[in-house]
């Protein structure tokens, strides 16, 4: 009797763990799809920007790309348990007169750990929930 009860409890535990893992995968995929799209950056480290910085999330491909101000960039990203992790960023190597905003933008992308998306605005935040980059959905 005890062995039947033990086997039953073990089966329930395995099903629960598997179900939680599958639920997490569904939520992570949903988050990637939610980010999908093109965004125009309008705030960087709390300051308005007027450059042509863009962010393009490809949720299904798990890639991130866009224009950093002068150069184009691309990267991969993952979302796990609502944590956004942007991989190493590759940039083209154009020489432009003003590179400060681009450097700040790339540095900010490297610090992103989470996001919030509401009403067409995407906020990318650091570990302390400070908004590093704010961008509007492109039309």
C-alpha cells in the first residue's frame, strides 16, 4: 500500500514539474511575441533623443536589430521567467561625426534586464527598474 501511494505521489510530482516547465515556456514565448515589432527610440537614460535610433524585435527568431544612431546593430535575446537578456551586440563600423549617443545607446542595451510595454510604448529597464530606453511603436 505504501509503495502504491509513493508511486502515486512521485507521478503527481513529475506531472507538476513538467506542467510548470511547459507553462514557463509558453509564457516566455508569449513575451517574445509581445515584443515583436519596430520601435523608434525617444528617450535614452532619461533624456529625449532626436536621432534615428531604432529597435526591431523578431520574437520568433529571438533576434534584435536596428540603427544605433549611425551604425546598424544586431543581437540575440532571450526571455526567461520575465527576465530579458540581450546578447552580445554586433555593430557595423561606419565613422560618423557624432558617436556619443550611439555609444550610450549600445551601453544601455547591454544593461537591460527587463521590459514593460503599454499603449505602444516600450520601456527597457535595468536591474533596479530604472528606464534606460523608451521607444514608441513605429507606424
